[in-house]
């Protein structure tokens, strides 16, 4: 019996020793990350947004009536003065109607004058005279309507400006939907740009902003003249309009609008790619006691590749900047290196 039990005991002891020496498989491997040490730095006090140059005034030249174009004086790119005749639609039928109405009106007026004399001596009753007078007034109204139609056949420049490229030629049949050309006032232009909701407190009517084009690094000045009454509910941006001072820029030009935030304070900045957007909050991963801890934060101003952290992070915190997607809450992490903020931005 001892001979049979002794080998069994020896085998059991060896197996137990192997189990004790074997590594525990339920301990997860540490995620390798790079971190930065949270510290305050100066935040740029200039906000850059995109803008577009638009004419001070612009309009499409469309006819009000359909008809054959019998006169056209709209050279491509020509300068015109306010009230200048640009085109004329055939009005022969309207002129004929106008002439006919004048003849009828003349006859009605003679009848009204004759009946008025008879009325003064009680030669007719008041009702007959009132009918004649009503006929005169009705024809005068018809004459005014026809004259208004004739006036609509003449297209005049609503303001002084520069004509665009002509779309049709004389002799074409046109309708109110036909665009003959465009007219733009380009001696002074406006800048339209959108400002994110967070920065709307920086915008005030009458303040000046700096404008810069891609062609030149020279800054220009524009005066804010108006803003939309409400913020766009889709983009959460406020549309702003400014009037460019000095020489005009070609309409349609892309420009950069520089807004001075006036804050220029010390604050904690982190790379924007280190921020984890959530359905309800934004989070950063901080290394504490060898584990990754997810912390809700609030952001403020943004720069090139950087974002201001207004709450949630304190100086000295180790913020994960690489391997963010592989870190799990309360799981071990291993710091490979400590990065500088400027190194992250350059990358």
C-alpha cells in the first residue's frame, strides 16, 4: 500500500509547485502610452475664422414682363450709373392699348362736360351724370395701368456699379425668369464670416477686425456693421458682416478674419487629439497609481491643435496623449515617455 501511495503524493506535490510558479494569466498587460505633465501656458488671444468677400450691393437684371428684347445696352464688365437704361422689351401692343384708351378717355370727358352743364340747369338727373363721371375715372385708371406696364418694359440700373457677363443677345425672347446680366457695386465690399457660439461675446457692432488674404500677409481693417439676430441652430455659428476699409478686394475672395479675444491668460492646454468626445461630455485620460483614469473636462478656447481645459485637470496631472484608444478604465498603463506640448503640436 505504501509503495502505491508514495508516488501519488510525490506527483501531487510537484504539480502544486508548478501551479504556484506559473504566471497568473488573469492579470491584463499594461498599455504603453506617452504622457504630458499638465502645466499652465499662455493662450493665444487671437481667434482665426474664415470669411468671404461679397459686393456691397449685387442684383440680377431680370425683366418684369415677357417679350422680345428690342434694345440692349449692357456691355460685359461696363460701369453704369444709377438710372441708366440697360434693356427694353417690345411694347407695341401696350402702346396701342394706351392710344386706344386715350381716345376713349377724350370722348368720355367731353360727354361728362356736356352732361355737367345739363345737370346745372336740371336738364338731366344726377344718376346719368354720375355714370358719365364714373366712365371717365375708369378710363383714367385703365390708362394708368397701361402706362405702368409700358414703364416695366424698360430696364434701368437700380444703382451705380459694374455689369457682369451678359447672358443673352438683343432679339431674344425673355421672361421674368431670364437673367440678362448682373450688377455689382464693388467700389466698396463687405466681408461675411461665421463665428462659433463660444466666441460670440467677442463680437460687437462698430468694432474693427483684421483681414488677411492668401495672396498677401498684409493685414487690412474691416468694421463690423451687423450680425444675424440669432445663432444658426444647425452649425451653432453666428453670421457676422463687416465693411472693408480702404481699397476693395475682388468679390468671392477667401479671407482670414482675426478676432482679438483679449484674454491672454495662463491656462492648461492639451492636444485636441487627446480629448475623447462622449455623448454627454468630453474626457481626458490621466495616469494615477499606474492605471488609466477617465476624467470629464470642460474645454474653452482652441488654438492650432490645442484646446484650453477650464475644469477637470490640475497642474501636475499626467495626461495620456498617445495610445488613447487602447486604454481602458482602471486598467494598468505603462508610461513610455513624457512628451513636451510643443512636440505634440509639431507632430
